[in-house]
C-alpha cells in the first residue's frame, strides 16, 4: 500500500512538472520560482463593464379564488368493464409465472 501511495505522489509530481513545462512556465519548473505580485507592476487589469440589469419578473393577472377550472366529467365505470380488466390482469400474471 505504501508503494502505491509513493508511486501516486511521484506520478502527480511528474504530471505537475509536465503541465508547467507545456504551459511555458519553464523557469518555474527548473528553478522552483513562482511569479510574485510585486513582479507584475506593469500589468493593470482592465475594468470589467457593468452587467446588464436583471429583467423584472412578469406580473401574473390575479385569478379569483372562487373560480375553479372546469374538468370534463368522467364516465361511470360499470362492473362488466372492471371484471374484464381483472380477467386480463390475471391472465397476464399467469403467463408471466
């Protein structure tokens, strides 16, 4: 287990070195020096433009509470239809088992 951990650490270090080398930070890779904030005196970041205003939420028209939506009336189910549905379900269960 210790060998696996050491191998992973070495692999991670090699990956970090390769990434820095490919990105052009060869001085950082070779000498271990990193860019400090005091060395960046010539560069000033550009001011970000103000974001556009967030759109207002649309206003919904208030509906009266006493008005209920009209639902289509369901047809009453007779016992013959229920019996045929039960028979079909039982037949399906028997065919599965």
